[in-house]
């Protein structure tokens, strides 16, 4: 710890003994941030336009757009929305994958004083209807590929207008080719009928005729309603104020900037969808703050196409989740990607497995730097140091201005080394759940900490290690079994590609450990897996049942959905009398 850091500790509430992670901070990383230094996300955007007008802001399908061009598009979106009657605080939904129209829509909505409601474009009509009704969205930007879903939901929605975008919007002549190819792909764009829908190109042309009206947006205005299942599984909107998200952008910059410095050509691989809080903050908003480029990947599940894009790009920064790194690491052609300029590869959203981390480093030359966060924390709360040489298996240290504590179910703060619920406090923590004070009260402690629902251990040096989700814990004859641990052992077997572990009811032990495996080796047998587990785990942790599958249920981000898997396999039993 340097002199500046020591002074910061002395001037802050508490001491380094209360916060052991402070002693482990990198020398140039501040212990606290001035989260009021920048007022709003609009201020960050406008500063980028003024300072980096000619830098590349985003790239999509091989076409690049500068900050000046992105700024003009955002102004047109803001002006058009205001002409349609948008008032400060109105909610506007975006239902798109990572295409060039997305960042333009985000900044246009925010400049107009609106609140962004990010929507997963793979939602069913039922899910879409719920989210738009709950948020009270007045406008919806949707990629044409998902127009049929909106059509089915439209009678139950109270939308002023629907804006239909295309993959090639804002890409000039290249965009026409992109749209033509997209529409030729079988079933990519299902026929739909949306009366009075407006093409995004019309929004840009009509909006450009008049400058947007100036709107006074404050730090306490709502920037995003970020919908999440939270710790209970009930979908609700995390209210993220401008100050929450700005604080997290500044925290990320304070943690990362000392390790990659200033350069004009930073390129962040943006495969994580922008409707997901990780991709939104770490890839999009953070890149705007430092004047970097978002390399937008519209369909990260198309691994061959993704690899071809990487082969043509000079990437410096990367973010992803375990399943994405795993898929890329095993993809043909990945060895032809130039990773020589890659400064770091960060991971979050789900536990990163050691075998995946080792494989990735052998290919890219840099370790996976794991972090941790939630929609409710904007999202980043903890991260490993960026100068690690090997994967650590922890989520690292709390970011500047962030406090954590490990607590028992009754709220008692537990000492280092004991398992309990990870609780988080900091300027990035949400203001609450949208119109759900009862749900907000359930997750906030009396002293202002957010209860994450994750089981963790605080290590002596201040690192945090996630054990598992509290709700995913399996109780076998009174012994706690944590699925992450079992899955980590399973994927170490050379014949296993992916694994998911859940607990199912059992007459003898209360619950039984059940493993679902995607094989790398088609000849892998249950007995081989079971023997391997017995060699690496105590008896009660060994899966009672092992089933092989072609695929595991996942989110669009690539996170394995244990809950969906459990519902799927228990449904036949629930239907029996």
C-alpha cells in the first residue's frame, strides 16, 4: 500500500483491518473513488464525443462507426422520441442483440431523459408482455428478426410506437448487404405485421431535422430498469440510477486503467449481449468512458462466425463467461487469432472452471481474470487483480468504495474463513426494485448491505471465494453439497465438455446429487465418470445419477440454467398422481 492509499484508509470510515482487501490493492489503484466526479451517463457520453470524435466507437459486421457518427445518431433518436411526446422519466424498451443500432438507441434514450428497459430478444410473448407491462414502457425498439414476437404481444401492450431496426442499420452500403443476407437466412425473419411501426432509418432521418431539446438529467434519475430474477426467481426491475452506473464505470476504470493505460485503439470484444448488465457496463459504457471500440458480436452462438471475426480483428480487451471461453477454446481456427495485443480477458456471470481457464491461457497467452457482480450492483462488486499470472478460482477483491461482509442467515457478520451469504455495500448498489418495496426490503439489510443470495468465504487477504448459490445447495443426509464444486471436478475429466449438477428428492438421503453431462468423448461411460468422482471427492458428493445429454439449458449469455434443468427433469414426476 502506498502513501496515498494509506491516507485514504485513514480518512475513510473503518480501517484496513475491517477491510483486509485494502492491503492487497495494486499500488496505483485508489481505495475509494469520487463517485460524484461525473454526474450522469450523459456527461460521460458527451465527454467522449468532445474528446474522441474521430476514434472508432463501435464495429459491427466489419463496418466501423466513429464517436462523432454515433453522437449524431443518438441525437436523432433523442429528437425523434421527444417529437413523439417522450417526457423525462418515461421508459423505453430495447429488444435487440448486439447490432449497431443498440448503442445509438441507448444514448438517444438517455439524452432525451428517458429510462432504458433492456429486453432479451429471445423472450417469448408471455415474458415480453410481463416486462413491458411491469415497466410501463411507452416505446419499443426491436430488431426485425423478433417482430413476430412483438406482434403476438401487441394487443396486451400499451405502447405509443414500435421502432423496427435491421442488423445493417447505421452500416451504410455494407448494411444493405448485411440485411439482404440476414433476410435470406431461413426463418431468421418471420413474417410479422406491426401497424404504425416505424423503421429505424425513418427515426434517424426525421430526428436529424431538429436538435433534441436539452433535458436536465440528474444523478438521481433512473438510467436503467434492469430486469432480473434476483435471489428469489421472481422477475423484477432493478432500479439503476445514473449515479449507480456512473459509479460502477468509475470503479471499473480505477481498477483496470493502471494495467492497460491510454491508447487510441482499444478494442473490447463485446459478445456478451448489451441487454445483460455485464455487457452493458463493462463492454459498452466503460468503453465509452475510455474512448475505446466495442466489437459488437450479434450472434456469439455462431462460434465459427465469431472466430472468423476475431481472426480479422486486433483485439486488446475481452470479456465473457465460462461457456463462451470454453466454446472458443475448442473451436477450429482459434489458433489463427492474433492475441498478441490482448491485455486481459475478464469473466463473470457464472463460475469459471479451472480447466477452461487453463485451456484459454494456453491459447490466448493471458489468464482469465474473474470478477463478480449482479444486476443489482450495476454489476461489478469484486474482481481479481489484472496482474495475476494464473487463474485464482476466486472472484478477487471488492472494488474501490465497495464493502462486503459474510453473514449468517440471522444477519450475524461471520469471521474470515466461514461460509455465509455475501452482502455488498457501495455506490453501485441499486436504489431498489421497481415498484416492489416488499421485495427490496427482503434483500437489503438494516445497515444498507445488499444480500446477494450467494454463499461465499472471505479469505485472510481479503479475496472473496464464491461457494455457490444458496438456493442451489444440495443437502445430502445432513451434509451440504455445492454444485459448483461437483461440476468443477466433472469438467476436469478429459472426456467431459460441460456439466450441470442439481439436487433431486431422495427417500434415503433427502436429496441426491444428479449430474447432467455433455460428452467430449462419445465413448465416455457413467462408470468412468463415477470412478473419477470417487477419486476426487468424498462419497456423499459423488453423483448418485449420471445422465448424458447433447445440450444443457442456458441463457443467451451462456450461463447454465440449473433451475430450468431441475424443472424439466422433475415435471414428469410432478404430473403423476
